[in-house]
C-alpha cells in the first residue's frame, strides 16, 4: 500500500501495527521504517490521517528508524534528523541530529545536502569549510532543490563595470 500510494483505511490501525511489528522483527527494512514513522507520530500515507498509531513511542521509533536506515532506507536518516533536532522532544539531541543529517546527505538526499551545506557555511571558519558547504549546496541544486539554488544565488553579487577591467584585475591578483 505504501509503494502504490493506496490507503488502508478499512483495516484497523492496531492490526496494521501488529503486522508491521511482526515484519520488523524479521529485520524487514520497510516494515521498520513504516512502523518507526507510525510510532513517532509522523505522517504515513498508507494509513490515512484518521488512523494514527495507538501511542507515540519515540525511543522505539528511533530504534526502528535507525535499523531501517542501516539497512538502506535512506529517508529514515532524514526522519531521524527531524526527530533529534527538536530540542523540546525527549529524544532531542543536536549532536545526533547533525550525525543523522550527515548520513542522509551521504545517502544522496538533496534536502539533507542543502541543510548540511547551509549549516557548514554558517559555521565555516576556513576557506576549506566554505568550499565544502558550497559544494553540498551545489550538489543539492543540481538535483532540483530550488531552495539550495536560491541560497547559491544570494552568494553571488552583481558587479558593475567593464568585463575587460575585471579580467585584468583578476590576472593582476593571480600574478
């Protein structure tokens, strides 16, 4: 149902949760991911808005999402980042949130690359760190992230004047 975009509104949520529990016990990464999202109170399309999990259990949700992420479900890294970046939450942990964001970026998630790139630029204390942040933003923008593209555009300042003068000035500085 999750893959096809269908909703299971006629099946009781407790039955869906029990089924996912059974599959998650066999290390099924998709079951771990979906059950983790349910237990975290995150939106799950296949159940529909009217059927949340019986109760939110963030610690169990984190464990299941971590298992799913370790088994190759890349989006789980982003869910872990969002859960741990909420400082009001019982699982809020900025260091872990940064770790999960780095893992999500390494998995190729454009949003993660954008967020990590912007964060790296914000914290940059050297040219090397600035270049790393810009590289992440660029990677995100070429994957269609319009927000990353907008951030990059704010870093480019228009300069008035003759292009020949600019090129000769660049050559002079390079020498």
